C-alpha cells in the first residue's frame, strides 16, 4: 500500500510494475497509468499522483473545461 517516489516513477513507466515478485497478488501489464498519463497530455489535462508508503495512493486526473462535454 502506497509508493515512494522511485516506485511512482516505475509505476508510470511503460510496462512499469512496482510489485515484480514471482508471487504477485495482482495481475496487469503495467500499461494503465502510462496510457492514462499520455491521454491526459493529449487532452491538455493533468494527472497527479500522491502517495505515502504504508498509507495509500491517490491519482487525480483533471481535464480542461473545453475538453468536457
């Protein structure tokens, strides 16, 4: 639960996964956050990741007003 700054960088990278152990509890390709970040940039929006090791992670995406219908 939660990530430090190095783990956040890793999670945002293409195919980045913080839990790389052989006994991972969650599956995934490591593309979701990277794709979301790219889409937000294309729309002129932002994606902010705040996290505290041992507490949790919050990801906030904000679209510019003119991109929302």
